C-alpha cells in the first residue's frame, strides 16, 4: 500500500536487535542512575535492567520501528460498494515522543472505497492502527 512506502525501514531489523539492545543497555543504565557510575555499582537490582528496558522498547513500546509494516489484504470491489466503511473502537497503546509517557486510547478508522477498484478488508484496519500506535508520537 502507498501509505507505507514513505516509511524508512532497515533491511534486516531482526538482525540489528541484539546490537541495539547492547548499545541502549549501558547508556540506559547510566541514565537511570543520574549519570553516576558509583551509584551503578551499589545497586544490585539493576544488573540486567538496561537489557530489559531496551528489549521492552524494541519488542513492545516502539516495535513498529523494528518490524516491517503489516501485510494489507485487498480485494476487488465486485459489488460496487461505495458507502462509508467504519472500524472502531480499536484499542491502542503508545508513548509520547516528547515526555516518553505511555498512553492508551481508541482509534476509529473510516474510508469510502472506490466503486470500481479494490478495497481493504476491515481486519486490516486494526493492524494498521496497532502498527502506527507502536512508535513514539505526539
């Protein structure tokens, strides 16, 4: 679908996850402790925290940055349907790109298909909403 063509994706996102986890891990732990290396050594509960936090980002909070867009199934509009198609509420979870505060909400998607052309299956609208919600945004 054209909507996804403008998204820049890495060619092999799964191969880069380990490298990303390692890079984010040490920096994340340092940030969690206010930049103090002495405090890092005192706190035993944070031994694997950076890795857990980076995995959370890669696999959940910002998963859409590291995964290909969902496959969109279209089919011929043989019945010439041209009325409004509506899907919602679609539960979404996301994170604010400015404060990194999580938020939840509901998405509603509506569109009018071309009478002579192709149309998108309604279940695809859920996948589109969930995909775009899994990245930081305002």
